[in-house]
């Protein structure tokens, strides 16, 4: 990762607008510019960076016919045909989906809105999962679109679509796999060989993963990574997962002492291992927020989090370098 860190303060919503969830972001694969969406009482607000470095603010809900505000956190994913999707729950618990075509820098983005509950699930007699907490999403190699989350009873509910299907469908992955009830936030990660993995914590803080690979056909399996890796239980502040370019799978979280821990597996290794980063990286301190793992195209692994003082903290590892390092990004910016 080269260059220097910088910070930019964006235009804030008016005082009359209430934030209804956390912001989500994505990088446009066409223009390579970042965008941010924030669910508010006034609708989905969208900040987009322009070619000159400035940022524009638009209201997606106001420009999409039939669009509705999302109450709570939403999730964003980009399909293989280069459409950006933002999914979330409406005030009355219906699942909505905004779809926007990715555009070159300087061109306004157009958005459409689809009520998945009313237009897809209800006509098939399928109930919208009663999601509780954050939503996650992922796109498979064959452009399968998936939205998932936990219900109030800790079950993994999924709403999904695959090429050739006329409508979206639902699945209860807890019922399919026999997984125990989960708590906190889910995380999903895909492998280069087509595997799908969805992880969460059970009541004892163990990482439970339901997973599928193409050779399974219609079957799913479940694994207890905490038991397999002989690692510590984690607390439900949030998990983050990522897969490196060489196929290594990673799940990061905080243990009961508040220390950053990474469970990981790489091709050629003998099972899952545990890296207690906060205890082995000199001069480091753990974030108090949920960690966020980001591998970059050059092979560097980055894990970000927010410290108790509000600073942005970064653990990172580079191929060919000596071990993990730590830096306080906020102090570097000054």
C-alpha cells in the first residue's frame, strides 16, 4: 500500500434528518471512485467522489420511482454485470432493493427500486425473514445474488436469486445445516474455488460457519472453527472476514479480553490456526469497534478498527516482509 493517508469531511445531512443506520461503501469498478450510502429518515443519502476530488450528495430514494427509506443498517453488493445493489428493510419489515448502473465519472447515476417482499416473495407464499441486526450480502462466481442476516431467534435467513430464476427466493440455513442459534453480526466470504462461507458466534462465543462448495450439490455443512483452531471465544461486537488472492481464509474479531484475534486457514496448511495479533505485534493496541479486514490487490492484508479514543487503527501484513505491523492512522494524518 503506497502513498499517504488523508482525511476528508463530507457534507452532513441537515439537522432535521435522523440517521437510521450505519453507512456502507463501495468502489466503482468502472470509474474506481468510492461511494457512500447512509440510511436516514429522509431516505438513502449517497456521497460519490468525482474526478477532481470533490464529493457530490444525492438522495437515492428521491430519484428511484417507488423508493422507500430503510430503517436500520443496509448492505451493498456489485453484481457480475456491473450493477450496484443496496438492500435494506423498510419501516414495516419488507426487504427493499435499490439497483444502480455504474457510470463513468461525471455522469449521474440512475436508480430503480424493487420491493422484494411484495413483488417476489409474497406471490410465492414465502415469508420475508424477520431479520434482526445487520444484513450481509455476497455475489457468487455465477452471478448468484444473496442477502442474509440473523432472525430474532438467531437463525440464518437468506434471500437469494440466481440467473434463470424469475423471482427471488428464501432459505433458512440454520434449518438446513442444524447450526445452533447465533448472536451478534454475521460475516460472509467466498473462495476462489466457488465456496460460500457464512460465519457467526454462538452463545458461547464460538465461531460457527455454515459453508457450501459446488461438489456438495444442494447440501450445506457446518463447522465450529473455535474448536477446530483451539482458539479463544469471541465477543459479539462484530466479525470481519476476507480471503487473500492466494486463497487464505480469515475471520477477525475481539476476544473476551478485548484483544484482536484472527482465525485463519491457507491452502496447504493442516487445519485452522489462530493469530492473537494484539498480543504479538509490538506497540499495538486493539480496536474497540468491530474490525474490518481488507486485502488489497498487491497482497497486503489490512485490518482496521476504531480505538477507544476514536482513532483509526491499522494492523497490516505484506508478503515477503517480517510479520504483522501496526499503525495509528489518525496520528499519521495529524
